[in-house]
């Protein structure tokens, strides 16, 4: 590549890369908020009618190796706590892991639905990439791991 073209390419890349990084961070924030909303609303639904939740975990969502009451409580707890962590970007990878496991159990055991595959993909991306710069995780990392 001729030297002047190479210089133009370097200058162009220097302008484009920060914009792409900014967009990536916005997308990661949107993914966190979207997944948080999906699971938090599901957790609230379980709390609204605990008797129905226990019935479903007893008859429909029978989780192997767990009594229905414990499975219902654990599922509800994860669906309410993990979305808060995702929203804040605090312990994002740790919060995404149980939600990803729940999504896999739902998809492969109870209801096969395309949405679950999208959720799994988005949660796996958070698990692998992390929360992005718009997060408490990023602030902690920047302060304690320079």
C-alpha cells in the first residue's frame, strides 16, 4: 500500500475505532437491561401468585433432584436478584451464569422457543465479553486492576 494511502487509513481508523467502541458499550448496556427486564418480570410474576408458582413447579416444571418448593424459591430468587446485578453491571458474568443455566433448562426441558435461544446467545455474550464500560464492574476493574 502506498505511504499516503496508509496514512489516510491509519487516520480513518483512529477516528472510527472510538466510535465503534462507544457503540459496543451501548449495545452491551442494552443487552444487560433487556435481559434484566425479561427475567425480573418473570420473577415478579412468580411472586404475585406464589400458590400458582408452587403448583407449576410441582406439576409442570418439576426440576430433577430438587423439591418443588426449593426449586420455586431458587428460581424466583435468581430471577429477581440477577437482573438487579445485570442492570448495575455488578458481578455481571456471575449474574449471567444462573440465568443462562435457567434458559437452557427451560429450552431443553419444558418449552422449546426461539426467544430462549436469543436469550442464551445474549447471556453467553455477557458471560464471555463482560458488561462493557458502562458498569460498576468496569469502575472496580479500573480502580483495582490498573
